[in-house]
C-alpha cells in the first residue's frame, strides 16, 4: 500500500494537470475522489460553484506544481487506497435536493419547449426568454455535476418524443461544449441552439414524424428541408437570435465531406458548434426510444458514430465526445466481472473501466430487493481484492429493467 503526501492550496491555484485528494463540499458530499486528475478549468469552476475554497493536491503526480505559492499547508499523508473492502458499497453520489432540482428543471424546460413549439405551429409570435432561462439553469447544474444531468436525461416523461429529444440534445451539447472550453455566453447559444435544432420539423405532417420504416424519395427530400424551415421559424421570434444559434439549426446535418444537407457544406464552411450538435443529435437519436426502429445501446451508438470520424465528423470532436461520455456512458446497463449487473450512474474519467454502478442484480442474476451503489475503482485496504471491472454492456430490456426504476432513486 503506497501513500501520497497532499498539499493544501487555495482553489485559485488549482490548475489542469494536477491530481487532487478527496474533495468534499460543505454538506460533506464527495465531489472528487482521491487521485482525480483535473483536466480543464471547467472542473475548477464547478468546485467554486459548490463552495469549495481549497483542495489538497498530490505533488508527486501530475503537472503544474510550480504554480503553488508558499507557504502551503501539508495534509497528513493518506494511503492511495485507504478504504476497506466494505467501502465498495457507497452512498449515492448525488445530493437529493440536487436530484429534485434537476428533475424540476427538466420538466420546466420541456414546458418551455412545448409553449414555443405550440406557438410556432399555429404561426403565432413567440418569445424564447423562457428557453434561455432554462438553458442558464442547465448550465449551472452541468458545470456543478454533469453526470447528474446525464442521468436525468434518461428519464421517461409524458412529453412528446420530439420535445424530450430537443432537451436531451441541449444538455449533451452544453456538457460537451463546456468540456471543450467554450465561454458562458457561447454555452447559452449552444443550449438554445440544441433545443431549437429540430424546430423546422413542426411543419411536417404527423405521420412523417412517427414513421419508422423507410421513407420515399419525396418524403426524404421534404425531411431534408427542416433545417432551412427551422431558421425561418426562429426568425419569427420576438427574442433576438444569435448567428451561432441559426448556424446550429441550419447546419447540424452538414458533414465535413460534403455528404450532409441542406447545403452540402464542407469542413471550415461548417460552424464548429453545429458539429457539436450533430454528435449530440446522433447519439440521443440512436439511444432513445421512438426515434429509430431500433434503440441502440450507448456503446453501440458511440461505435456507429466513430465510423464517421474523419469522413463526416472531425475525429478530434468524436474522441472528445467519447471521453466525455466514457466507454460505458451514464445509463449503460453493465455486467461486472463478479457476475453482478447494474446501471452506470457516474463515470470515473481517469479509470474508464471502473465507474460507479448501481447494482440491481447479484452475482447469481437475482434482482435485489434493495439495490446499492458500488464504486468499482476502490480496492481493498489489504490489496487482496482486485478492483472490479465492467466486462460488457447488456440490453436492459432483456432483464425487464426500465430507466425510471432506478434514476428517480439515485
């Protein structure tokens, strides 16, 4: 068992490349576990929003220690794996109040989308103020805890599939763009653009939107007009819309090799944030019910998207998107090497094969009366027990597992 000496520094001195010790907020909720690598300033900002003013860093790992000012307080040396074998069972990583806040925000956003879509469908003037307000709140939550909103994205609701898809895409885009380093004002455009990206489809007949089989050539040509229709509709808003939002709406089906639509744009002709929307749109469409004849597992969806890297979507963006979601994205139903099965509720982005999993079935395949959360990255104190690992993902429907069964009680 090895130990690492931690040095306490003000949050203002925390830099990408540093490894932190356990970081808790003022309610005692664990935000980052020991030896977490800080990869961007969005993580620092997220800690600031949680009220964190100082952290312990491991000067023996990572980079950026030269930015630490003296004097620095030395924290007691801690074992790199200081938890016993029982600690693989852990409390929920999500604050109950935050869960309720996220669900309320999602419902509020869906209602805002409904009002905008209803007004636009009937040709009435509409405002995007409530949409922008919701986006601002989504940004706050996403910067604080992206995995919480990615979990809430999986919840079913009574809203139309098109509305749910719009909100899901917006959330994914905000998380992705934040990880890429876009500013707050740009994130607002990202979120609004994500919500409105498919607004042009309101001009389609209902039977076309609900069709799961192959489209006729005429139907396909009509479908390809929805980005241009969306721009026309949004320009009817009483709220000024930025050029970035219009580009997201108009270009999210363009591809860098010119194979997209409606303008067959190539590479630098395409707004980069429209490519961010393209990735979020494809992922949510592939993994959610009601948009394709077949619903793909998260890993299958990422594999399909990767097939278009370099040809349709810049490889750099695809790789960043995969890193954000993880090898087993939040919502994946997985099997662990000891036979237990459960759903991924938080990713360990430093050890992608060892996420936080809510265990629903024991090693014998028996449904647990009381599911529990297991941190696969934790090793026993003696070192006799190896960290558990995910061995593969499964189709939850084969085990009669429904999303709402576990997401509402994270």
